[in-house]
C-alpha cells in the first residue's frame, strides 16, 4: 500500500494543480492494490476421508465457479476467509466435532493466490446416555429387539450423526418388514452439552399391532389364478414378513409368464389385523425367438435357433423347440412343460430329440424320448427322468471301423446340481457341483443292464483384485458286464476344450486296434490361474490331467499344459487356448476355443 508522509493540513496548503497530481497518484495506488488475482488452489489439511469430502462440499472457497476463481478480489477473499471457520464447524458436526477451528493462510505470487485452510477438529462429543424404547407388540418381537441391540452410537462412543440416522432407519425398516404398519417414531432427540462434550440420545417408537397376511389378489394375469395361488409361500393368518413377498415375487418370476410383477401389501384396505396383498401382473411377450452363432473346437462352427411359447394355454403349459446345428454335432428337439408344485416347485417335462455326432473316433445317431420331473429343494436343482433311447453308432475312423452297433436303452436318471456365484457371466467367487446317476434294467426294456454315476465339480476363488484360481474335476464310473453293448453316449472319453486340453476331442481313452472306443471309468482334473489386464482382456496358464479307462490297473494319467487369452465379451467369456499334450498326443499343439460362462 502506498503511504504518504504528507498530512491532511499540508495537503490543503498545496497549490491546486499539485493537489490534483497527488490525488491521481493516490488513486492509482488504490487501484493497483485492488487488482484481482486468480485463485489457483485451496488446500485443506487436518482432516481426511469423508470428513475432508464434507468440508470441501461446504467450504465456499472450494465451491467458487471458474469465473469467480479467475477474478477474485481482496475484499471477496477476506469475506470468504471469515466464513471458512463456521463452514468447517458445520461440516464436522455430523462426525461429533463441535469445537473445530480453521485458520487460513494466503500466499500470493505473480501467478495468483493459493489458500491453505488448517483444520483443528478439537475433542469430539461422546455419548453419555441413551434411552431407546419401543412400546407395543414389537417390544416382545425378537426380530425387532435384535436391531435395537445393534444401534450405534452407544454410551462412550463418539456422536456420529450418520450412525444415528442409519440406526433410526434400520429400526423403521425392520418394523415395516415385520408388519408393524402403524408404527411411528414419537421421540427422536439428541441433547448436546458442549461444555461437558457429552450427548444424550432419546428414541421412542410406538409400534402398534403386528399385521397378519390376508387375501392375496392377483390382477392382470393371463393364466389361471388357481395356478398362481400355488406359488404363495405363506398361509392366510400368518404373521406378515416382507421376505415372504420377496419369495412370492421370485416364484412368479421363475414361471416366466410376466413382463412386470409388483407384489405389495395394502394396509389401507386392511380388515382388522389382516393386510391384503396385491399382485399386479403384466403379461410378457408370448413367443420368444432366438438365433445365434456358436463355435467350439470340439463341435466346430454352428448356428442355434429356438422358439419358446411361454404359455400355451391358461394352465401355464410351455412349448420349446430348438435347433443346434454345428459342423460335427447336430441336435433337434422339442419339449413340452407343465408346472408342478407337489413336493417341490418345478416342472413336468416331456421331450423328443434327435442328435447326430461325428468326431474323429465316434459317429452316432440318437433318437430319444424323455419324461422328467424337476424341482428345486434347499438350493439344489433336482431331476428324475426316464429315458428311452435308440442309438446307432460306429467306433473308429472311417477306414478302420472297430465296432458297429444299434443299442436300445431304457433307464431312469437322477440328477442333482448346486451352483453359487457372485456374478453370472464372470464370477470371481463361486462353485458348481453336479451329480448324475443312471440305471439301465432289462425289466424296463433295456437291452443292456448297467449302473453309472458321474460327479462334476468346479470351484472359483479370487487371488487378489485381478486374478482368479479355477479348479475343475470329474469322476465317473460304470458298472456293467456288457460294456461293449453300451453305445458311445454312455461311455467315458477324455480330451477336448472342456476336459484335458492339449488333446483332441475324445482322443483319450481305451483303444482297440489303435482306435479310441471309450472306457468304464473317468478321472480328470484341471488347475488354471487367470490374470485380467483390464476389464476386458486377460491371460491364463493351466494344467489339465486325467484318463478314461476300464480297470484301475489300466489308469494312465495324460497331462496337458498351456496358456490362453481371455476376452470378456458382452455374451460371455471367450477363451482362446494353446495347449500341448505331454503324453502321446496326436498333435504337438492343440487350439481350443470356447465361449460361455465358467459355471
């Protein structure tokens, strides 16, 4: 600032022109002092994390628009610095700090202004006493009492308004979940004694009576209401719980009849303590057409077509037709399904299919009729089916056929599968376990008596943020005295992109005259480590091993190792692998390409 040694009286005695010059000089100095400089940066020290974010959100200096930052005058800067301490205090009070201070330091240079706000949080306010109560039926409800016991902050803890609000919300949600629709929060108070740095919390609810399930009304359904009523997982008069409505919603979703489902209680029309449940439904698209291209090293390129009639009639029956035509495999099938509820929710299914397969060592034609009952019990997908199969086959390469046959088999099959994953398309953690048991009996019309089981397990675990460990294994065994009467579809082979990589499809197994004919038993395993470089691309290293064999003494493990590229495409994981079989592989390097989910 320009300081003049001339007093006011001296100025008055100066000639007029000199006084004018002096005034112009002093005015110029004032203008120079008031020239605005850009605000280059605002640094906040003393807090971090959520506290820092909240301070930045409330601090006026941080919220200046670009135009204001580029032309910040001294008077405006001084005003904002005076406001800073109050803004910091308001920002830190939700975290229990009511005595926070803030000091501003300003640095100026030719480029502009930098401001540092130094925050001292001070001692926090702690909870000295709590009074949390529920009056009414909910006071004796263990489900409500449990959430009350988990409330924070408690005595001796820092007053954290976030925990306080979250606790209130948790209690109110639990009351609604359990049917206390008349519940109200009558007292919610925090008393703060700043000098003592203590706070007292008072919370009191009046719960009223717990409602029970009343009538369930289905609106807008295109199928019979009597069918939908079988999906209701509760009885009229049972205590209300929201999880039962979620279960009803899930069951209706799995029927796959509707494009929109809204399940909600209607307390406004309750009669006594019974609350009706309204299920609003909108029919989905009745016919679904699907088409796609496929490629797998084992099957070659192909096309897939499908038609599903999601409801054939008002009884909810379904019809589906599929065509899967690839270079070495073709499948044509039709399935008719009827909803079932007796011992487990599921389906009765009746299917006809025709399949052809032509690989290096196996050629077969299969005609099959299947009747099945499927259902889900405690997370397990269970199935009981009766198969009637006619299979004509040849084993060996065309110039060296070692066996021909035409088998008629009638057998029941029992299957069980459990699958859990944190992501359907690309799980970082999950598992799949599937078991199947088949029993062929002459008494049922089968030409061959046999018993066979197959266990298939997969496990995925994360290794850090960008890596996965994938483990896979198969164990199968066949019991029969007429093995050579069994068709290829009931023999075990190994090799291929879903078995032992490094070997061709069905390349591993017992041989006759140099041709693979399959075995009674199967043991395979795989270890794979995968690393993703970004969200789309990754690489993998793997080792596979195992064998298909007849007798325990004939087991000879074949091993394959390799590396591959992974691409997370919109339709699923694409795997491109190069593998080398270490034990008498027909080819030094096998290329395996596979598309689809891991589980």
